[in-house]
C-alpha cells in the first residue's frame, strides 16, 4: 500500500473568503466542493489548498505554515503588497531585523512567510516553496516513509522531504508541537493510492502513527509520532 499528499487543509470560519484570499495571492482559481473550497495547484507538481468550515476559535500559533518563494527582490515586494491589498497583515513572531523573509498573516490570522529571492533551499520549488512544520527528526523520518518521499535535508533535528517529481517541500524545524493538541487548524490530507483506506491506515500505524478516530464523512483521523493530527480520506 501507499498514499499521496492530497492537500494542505485549513480550517476557516469563512472558507470561501479565505480561499479567495489565497487564490488571489497565488494567481489560482477556487473550486467549490461538497465539504469546503479547494484552491487547486497552479503548477504540476504543486500543492492543493483546501479550506474547510470550522467553528473552533484560533488558539495560539499554528504548527505549520506556508513559505512562498520570490524570484527577485521586486517579486518579494509585489507578493507582500498583494497580500496586504487582499486583506493580509504584517506579523511579528520574533523575527530578527537582519532576516530577509517577511512574515505575514492571512485574514484569519494564519501565519505565512514570503521568502527572500536567492534562497537556495527552496530553489526550483515553485511559488509555494514549502509547508514548514514544527516537528522532531523522528517525525520527518515518519513522513518520508509514509509518502515514499526522499529526505532532502537531514541535519540535527531539522528534516525535509520532497516528492521525487519536485514541487513544494515539507519541512520540520526540530521544535515539537505542544502536547495534546491533535489536528490543528492546518493539517495534511492524504489519499490511499490503492483505495483500501483501512489497509493504508494500518500501514501508517505500523510506521508510528496513532489512530484518533473517524470523521462523520468516513475519513480516518490519525496522528504522527509527534502527535500532530492528519486525515486519511
């Protein structure tokens, strides 16, 4: 069995409005679905964004965020200006004055970064460079095995994986998420390649995941070895 990354899902109080923000920022379209609103990838390979309704209030900093790339300094400025015009805002998360990336929040307060031009780590990744996550080295190894994606960075507690086809990286900075928080406002949605969801869930549990229940729609709720929740659709 195997699975693939279907989307980065984002819980939102107004999924349609938040999807329009991200579609406008990335130059993509929105697609209404039965459970929410998708912003399909603008390139292949790319990352689908999925906006799902939630009534839960935001609690603290998200455990994952998007890193957007810039081709030139002017491109970085234009992305920041576009985000602000669409309803985003600057955000202070303790970044240092000498750091060149710009930290912003979308209209519902979700953090994201616009990375400076010339960043070698995200070179060739496309406009969405990475899903940057809190997480230990062990969880990076888990996701490499879960997705069958090679480790493209493994130094200290910091890890990153990337599809063999390219596209965005998924990175872990070595900081584990707060204990007991489960599936956050942002989480990963997976789909089994062979269609046998239960067999794939068992495989993921064998790799170190834990079952956390089943949604009303039948998705299997799981948590990775750091306790961060994700769904198998």
